[in-house]
C-alpha cells in the first residue's frame, strides 16, 4: 500500500529515509518511490526479487495437547 513521509531537507543537503518493505508473495515485485517538493518531482521504480527463506516443509505432524490439568515440562 501507499505510505507517506514528510521530510525536511535543507538546501544542498541530503537525508536518508528508511522505508520497511514487507513482501506478501515470492518473485519479482516492483517498488515505486516518488519525491515531491514545491519546485520538482522525481519518480523511480526498482524491481526487487523475493526468495523464500529457509527450507521447504513437506511433512507436518499434528499433536493434540490436553492442558486442562496444567502444563508440565518433562
């Protein structure tokens, strides 16, 4: 989704702005950044490649726990 940041930049200076990006799918994602001021505007688009972290899980075992009598560590 869209996010907006208001940043004050003095003339002739630069400011770093950190923007968290949380991918919701794997593959290539286009990220567009737009900056605006009273006198200029700039837009840049970069493609980010998202890969899965870790290893694939092919098997899952379900375990049912009865905690009605309390939980004890064995």
